[in-house]
DNA sequence: CCTTAGCACTCTCGCGTGGAGAGTGCCAAC
DNA sequence: GTTGGCACTCTCCACGCGAGAGTGCTAAGG
C-alpha cells in the first residue's frame, strides 16, 4: 500500500471517498459500491465505483473487513476528510445559544464552569467528553485565605485568577489565633497575587533559607502555612461525562471493548498525557486511530482543543469516541466550546483585574 | 408458591439451600442437584437433594431458568441466608488495617475522606460503591468565611462541623471592602456555629422581616451574604466508584444490561432516594432484587449503611452489584467501613469541640 | 415414611450444513 | 474510460441433529 498525497487523487476519487465516509459515519456498516452508485450524485455505475474503490484501498484509504464486504474508511481517510473534504460548518445558532445560556447562567466559580462545559460537550455530541482542569501549579494566584477549623487544623482556600478554587486542610504545629490567620491571609494575598503558585513557592523557599535564623514568629508561621497550603500536588483533575450514551452505539456491541474503554477512562494520568499533547498550538487537534496508543487500541478518535485565559493555555477539553464520528459536527462543537469556555473564564479575570486596580 | 417462615424449613433443607447459595455465588451458574450431592457434606444422594430442591422451589426460594437447568436462589433465599444462615465473619485484619491506614493518612477534609471511603469500598469488594455526601442543609455549621475574589464577586466558604467544605461564588449588589467581609465572617461564625444551615436560614429570615426597615447597612449586607452563601440547594453529592471492575462479571455479558446499569448510576437523584431509605436504624441494610424498583430492574442488590457523627446520621455508603454477591464478605465490609468513616469524621468534631472551648 | 437408583423426558448448546444474499473482481463490449 | 454481466467468495441465518446436563417420576429397599 503506497499512500500518496491528497492532491494525487483525482477530484472524482475524492468525491467517491467523501461519499463513502459520510455514508459510513451514518450507517456504521461497510459501504458497498452499489450504495454509492445509487446515491446518483456522480452519475457513475457501480462497476466504475468499484474500480475507484479498489484504487483507494490500494492507497490506504479504505479497508474491507473481509472479501465481499463493503469498504470502511481508514484513519488516513478521516484525516484527509477533515483537512480538505469537509466544509467547516458553523455550529447551529440554537446550539450556540444553548451553550452561552448555560455558561452564563450563574456567578459560578471556574470549577463549576468546567463541569458545565464537560456536560454540554457530552450532551450535544452524544459522545464521551473529557475536560482537564488546570494543574494548580500553573495557575495565577488571586487570593489565599486561611480558616480556623479546629485546634491546629486550618483550611486553606486558594482562588486562582481564573476563578478556580482549591481547598486544602492543613495541620499546624501549634494553635494559631484567628486574627493572626486573617493577617497572614491578607499578607499573602497582597504580596503574591498575580504570580503562579510555582513562583510563589520558589520565592518562599528562598526567603526561608535567607532568613532562616532571624525570622520572627509571624513570618515563620506565614511561611509554614503558605508552603503547606500552596503545595502543588493535588490536581490536575479530569472530568469524564456522557459514558452511558456511548453504550448505545453499535460498535460497542462486545463487552470487552466497553471494558477496555472504561479502563481507559479510569486511567486519568494517561488521559491527561494524551490530552496535553494537544494543548500546544491554537485550534482543534484531532487524533485518529493509530495516532496514539490509546486511540488505536480502541479504534477511537480524540477531538480536542485547549481553553485559555488571555494567551495562557489552562487546560484541554475534548471528545473521545469511535473513529466513526461526525467530524463535521464535532469539530465545530469542540472549537466553539473551547472559545466559549475561554471567554467565560476570561470574564472572571477581567473582573479580577478591575478589582486589582482599586485603591 | 407459598412462602413459609424460615423456621418451617428443616435443618437439612436449610443446609441444602445454604450450599446452593454458596455454590451459585461462586460459579454464577445454576446449581444442579448432582453438584450439591457431590460436595458430600450431607451424605445424601442427588435424588434426595432433588426432592428437597423441588420443595424449596415451591416455597419460593429457588427458581430454574428453564426445565432441566439447575436452580438459582431467589431474593427470598438471599434474605434468609443473610438473616440466619450466615455467620457474620469479621473483616480480615489485613483489610481492617488497610482501611485504617487510608482513612488516617492525612489531615484530609471530610470530602476527601468520603472519596477515600468510596474508593476503598469498591477496591476491596470489586464492586460498584456509592457514597452519598450529607445534604448541606442538615450539616452543622463550624465556620463561614467570605473571600473577595473580584469586584462584586465574593467566594463563600462553608465548613461544617464534620469537616465538609463547600464553596459558593456569590455576586453582591455593591462592592464590599475586605475588612467588612472579615467582620461579617467572624460575626456569622461566632453567632451561628453549632446550628444547622436550615436553622440559620430560618433565623435570618425572621430577623429580616422583624427588622426590615431599621436595619443598619452592615447587618443588611450580612444577611444578604448569609442568605446567598448558606443556600441549601447544591448537594447532596453522590460518588460512584469501581464501575469498570463490574464489567468483568459474567452476568453483565449483554450490553443492554450494562447500559441500564450506567443509566441508573447517572440518575443520582434516584440513587439518593434509594440509599436514604436505608439511613434510619443502625447497622447494615440490604435490599435485594424486588425490594426496590432500581434493584429489581437489574437483578441487583444494595448493601448500605449510614455513617454518622455522634448520633446524627450524615449520609449513606454502600455497595451496588448483582444479587449474586458474596454477602458474607460484603456485609462486614460495609459495616466496618461505615463505622470507620464515622470514627474518622468524629475525630474532626472532637477537634472542633476542643477548639470551641478555648477562651 | 424416607431414601435411593433407574429411567424417560426436556431443554440447551454446539456443530455442521446449506441456501440466500450481498458484494466483489474481472472480462468483454461499448 | 465506462459499463453490464457473470462467476466467485464470504457472511449470515435457519435448520436439524446429537450430546450432555438436569430434572421428575416411579418403584424398590431400608
């Protein structure tokens, strides 16, 4: 099988390949020459189509499950379809409005926004959605707050500029009075807002070694609390939604595949790795079949896009499902939702900026 | 089929029924008279066993999938097994230790403890675990804190006495300075700690109507923030874990059942209703098959227990899986984990009490 | 009266067979 | 280059058959 460039295919070849893909995406069954001919778009006989299909198979765009079955598109075919055979339709106005309404609904915090986005994605696509929340270490601090919860137990609340909230319970060596906690909260918020947690931790570590011996009590406590409270581990969090809708699809008739699919969803670390591979560069990235171990193993595809605040990418969102997927619909959806989520998060930052400039 | 009391069965009948249940739980296949006879525990021939099995079927403890298949226990059989044929084994020391280690690990907040409990439950049982977090309205307030996040956006952090943390973003009508937020936080915490959110909301409403016109500015703001921040809706939250392990079981060979199962897990409201039915009364509750719509539809069982702090039940935790379940192992597990989680949460309260008594 | 061996009966399951149908590949004609 | 025709291949399904498993019943024995 010698694959060749897209432009080696004659326009007629491309038309036929396109028809096959579209038909297959709808029917989930191998496409026969006859069914393409019957559509009549090209005015060709089944025999002619058969010749072309034989070529397309030779070039690696089609395969047959067995002799005397119809043909099925390969990942290469989907790639070509996406790159040059698909008009990128806009998302229907109804769905845009639906998304906007849901994202704008409440003064939600960022975590809620992400959950909503995940749900929208799976609901509108009837596929499994995956959203990766930002790694806490890369987020920009907006505010820290310490709340006394029990003797020697303090709850640390970290709010990122994009509106993500993280709670962490920490145990202190000695009881710290409430007033002092307030002072420490204010001190840290005023001095470190606008920096990433990673930066802050590094600065605190330096400060600690420099002033190790002559630190006063308050500063020591501040540093202790900040180190514990601003630790970097817990995230990234992964939200998976819509798995049950996927079970209705015909390609998941056998349990073993379903099971592998669920194991894939459970292995969050692997999902994060795969999705983060898509984060660089704007726009929508598509992984199909053998592009990655996870997708090839299941014959699945991933359509993903980063969401960002300003120019900083925060996380990724995408759809994971059988390669036979309505890319004409899914790609605009992921694209739009990536932007919509970015916008919704940026609105928060705009609010945050405004308050930063107050006296 | 005339069901009869447990004690109407002769000891031998009970022995045979017991053997059948135990065998079926292991093998997942209808149990034949011959296989019971071959175990030789009773020294009876297959023919005798057959006679007894015919009786047991007539009384509603067994069914055959078809003539000339072995027999399968009914929900009634499982009930009897649990009530009077099973020695309640203690949970193995290894597993106890494992649970304790995991629950004691960090100064985790209560939400984390619940997530850990859910995971332990599914890991140790290889079944699906379900944990219902407390409805926020019933939790006892430990502390409230307001954090300024953006202009007119305030994050409200609510900590319950058991250590549950809830965040809620609220939008205020006008900008509130940070100092004032601190004062409001302190005021609310000092005046309302120890009451349920439901109480607090009622008291605030009364206060509002009483003083509607002559309230000063600060009090008005306090009430506004408290009403928004202490609203009762968001929870209860439901954690479901371990679904993929369940897919390995032979009874889930057909997709439709798997799908219904997942739809059941997605319908959280229904899960909550079912689990909360188990909350009253101490100890472990078991629903089997036709006890409830959800379990009968799938031929599933639910083994559930409440967890509590002091004498107040907070939520429920349990295992949901095919009725063919190793109750001898699952029941002690749920029992133990219910107590372990209660204890872990109570330790927090103890800490909270101690700090309350400080000057 | 309970137990047991024996036996006929029933139902499932696996297997092979055979025909229908779908689809292809190739060839010859246009 | 296109098309109709035709032989070939492969899947799928229905059918039948036999083996096996398990039962229910009966009759004999303790």
